[in-house]
């Protein structure tokens, strides 16, 4: 979770869900899926499941 957010109405932000379900033809060239594969290859814990829709329960406790 990021603290000291520049967003005036909050103190922090976080991503509690990673991945997605492809729902349209526009999803064929998804930049987020490419980034998820890259983060998975780098060993980033939140992307252990690649681009599979995943609730990051540990992030719920962070905020």
C-alpha cells in the first residue's frame, strides 16, 4: 500500500485485486496482461498467478 498519496481525499492507495477476465475483443492486446507476466517472471508475490483474477488478501490487512 502506498502512503502519503498526492490524492487530496485519501492518505493511501492499494491494489487488492490483480488480474482480469477477458471480456471483449479489445482484451486481445492488453498491456496489463503483458505487465503481469513480466512481474510474475520477476518473482513479484502478487503476480504468482500471472494474470488470473486474484484477491490479494494480504493487501486487505495493509490498509
